[in-house]
C-alpha cells in the first residue's frame, strides 16, 4: 500500500485534471460505440454498456499512467537526464537483487494493467485470439515508443524509460486477459446475432436511440438557426460575428423554438412514419417506435402524442427535468411509454387473404415496410410483436393461409 501511495504521489494536478476529463469523455464516447455494437449484434445489455464505458475509461487511464507525469521544466530536465532504452529482457533479474519490492510491484502492475485490454478486446469487441495478442503487443510497443521519443517529439527528450521488460509483461497481461475472456465465453457463450427489428425495445435500446436522435434534432435546429442568423445579418447590412456563427442571438428566440419543433417533426414523425416506425437511430439499432400495428387515425394519434411528448422534453422550460423524470418513473412501472398504451389495430388474416395494408407497406398498414409481389407476403425488415405470428406465403405462390393468428409486422 505504501508503494502504491508513493507511486500515485508522483502525479501532478494536471494528471488528475486529465482523469476528470477522461471520466466525462468516456461517457460521451460510449454512445456511438454502443450504437455500433447494437447495429452488429441487434441487442445490447446494461452490463455491455457499462463494459464499453469502462473500456474507454481504461484506454484513457492507459495513456495517462504511461505518459504522465510530464516534467514541468523541459530544458532543465533534458540537460540533467539522459535516459537510454533497456533492450535486455533479463535486466529485471539484476534490478530484483537491488530493489525486489519495487521490481515485483512494477512487474505486477504492468501485467494487471493490460489484463482489461485483452479481456475487453475479446469479450466485448469479439476480436479473434491472435488479434488480441497482436493488439496487446502493438499497444505496449506504441506506449514504449512514445516514452522513448518524448511522445513522438512533443517533449524535447525522452522523459520515461523504454524498457523491453515492460513490453513483455504488458503483452503477457493482455494474453492473460484473453484467457479469462475465453473462459467466460465457454461458461457463458455469446448469444447469436439477432438483426430483427424490435417493436418492444428495452430501456437501454430506447436510451441509445433517444441520445442519437436527440443529437440529430439539436444539431439540425442549431444549424438552421446559425444559417438564418447569418442570412439576416448580411441582408440587413451587418457582419457575421461570433453571435451569428454560434446562433446565440437567436437560439432562444421564437425562431429558434420554431426550428427545434420542425426538427423534432422531421426526425420523430416524418422519418419514422415513412420507415415503419424506425427513426434514424432506430434503423441503425434495429428498433421500431411503433409497438403495435396501427392504421389511419390510430397511427396518426400515436405520432401526434409522441410528438407532443418530445416537444415537452426538448423545448427549454423549467419543467423539462420533471417531465423527463415522470416519464422515467412511468416506464419503470409500466415498461412502456405513455404513447405506447394507445390502442392499436386488431385485424385478423382470413383464409386466402393478404395481410391488412399490404398495398401500403407493413403488414399493419404502417406505410413503411415493402411487401413482395407474391400474395402480399412480407419480405421487409418489419417489426415483430410477441404472441403474434406473421402470415406466410408458400414459395409456390399459393394464397396466404390463416394460422389463426393476427396480422402484425414481421421479423
């Protein structure tokens, strides 16, 4: 414990500021990586999201612990320190005779510090075993080269020692992490990839979609405000300054609110309406916002209520937080959002009949998912509800048979 405290005591305030930066940045980077994994696997668990966050945080820690502390006076340090690389893989034996405790601590730290790298590359990101080993070695080599070259010339001289022993122990740590991941894979095999469109999304999937769509909504509204502000300023004989480039002069004005409402309508109404309930994020993570088959006024009412909810969340107001909190509590209790409770269609497919709405899109007349030219059989990426079965068309072109189930979106 004394060695660990002394080791951490070497780091400056700049380092601890970087740690805080890593904590916040890791949270931001988790969203796109989680979306990528969602797209690949068709599902994502809370533990996986946590693993992604910890993996990103670990990557920052890997950089900070190996490149810090940086000497405050580069000229004075370089004039008095001349570090030569250690290329002797058995140097640790001689060092152990002189400082056994320090050598054991450093060796153990190098191994343990690379364990998460080998584990996460295999268990979370599904790298092949050989790729994990090579990745661990190259990561350690990159760090050692950065230390040897003063972070590739940013610092005027080498302020950390290039040690081939570190290269060996780091790679060993990555390999051990790989072995742990392989053992867990054997005990808890990964589930097969499921790319079907989900119409009853869980909490994590909804959150990922909300954050991604929210980014597009805010970015589009902000960009519209900036362009409008620049045009108005130039048309009135003014200049384009910081206020126009950032949109700060109009982002909180009625014009800014109008653009925000229009952006919500685009991303949360028009796009999903035309794509079987899939927003931009929904198309990427295989999710539909339409939890029930709805047509006509029922579908219109569903989108109108959902649109109103999004306006209450996004428009600046002192009640935003309370509304979002109320929706969160509602979902925790009902496992649905309020608009999901709106009634849907209950159309039954008769003998020889095609699914309702086959001429307009999805099996539920959602106007989004294409159907085949053979008796209206669904061929698209339509959503699927539990407890229902899609009407299927035989390959011979015979009419659709009734299996006694309700028509609904497909897989």
